[in-house]
C-alpha cells in the first residue's frame, strides 16, 4: 500500500531538511562571509595601492611582497585576491540556509567540491608564500584559516549528516 501524496510530499520535505546538521548554515555562512570580506579587501588593495595594507612590510611578515609578487597572479592575468573573492561569493551562495535545505544533491556536491578546491588552493598558496616568495601575508593567512575552517565545517556536515530512516528510503523507489 502506498502513502497518500500529501504524506509523500511531507516526507520529501522532511528528508530534505535532514540532509545537513542544523548547525551547518549557522557555522558555514559566517565563515564564507568573513572569507569574502577579507578577499574583497585584498582585491581592493591589489587594484588601488598594495602598500595600503596595514601589515608589516619587512622580514618574514610582508604583505606587500606577497601581494605584489608574480605569484599573486593566476595565469598571468587574474589576481589571486579576485579569484578568492569569486570563490567566496560562490561559497556564500552554497552555504545559505536555502542551499543547505536544497533537495537537489548537486548542491551538496558543489559545496563539498568547493570546500575541497578551496583547501587545495590554500595548500598551494601556503607553499608559494613559504618556498617561493619567502614571506607571509597576515590577511592572506586569515583567508587561509577561514578557508580551512570552512572546509572542516562543510566536510563535517557532509560526514555527519543525519541518516534517513529505511522507510523514507524505500518510499523513493
């Protein structure tokens, strides 16, 4: 015997809400917004005046050296800071509460892929700062920390998402 259509729609909406832990939007959205703010600031400084960063510009901590190095451009034309801003715009969209409630699995897959891509880029950029440029940027490090925390939160939400009960899984067949 099959359930009435109203029961099926209620169960479908309940299973959509069960796709992520309740804490996920409250943790991931602020992280994505903070990352966006830092990246937009770095993009602004890149285009206006790289020396305007309120960061030491001598020794191992040298934001100007990092943000003006040849490695601060991707493919020779795209500032890393602008790429970061675009990344965080996408991650803000993917971490909105509505995105966490989305019934299409592709949204969750894109969010997870974005977090993985972000941490991959962070690993590359930390290598560039430490090995090639021989300087660290405090603002960039802030973006790296936020990206790492966002990765951990998205991955945790993915791994620890509530498991649907067998009855609702059988109803979808």
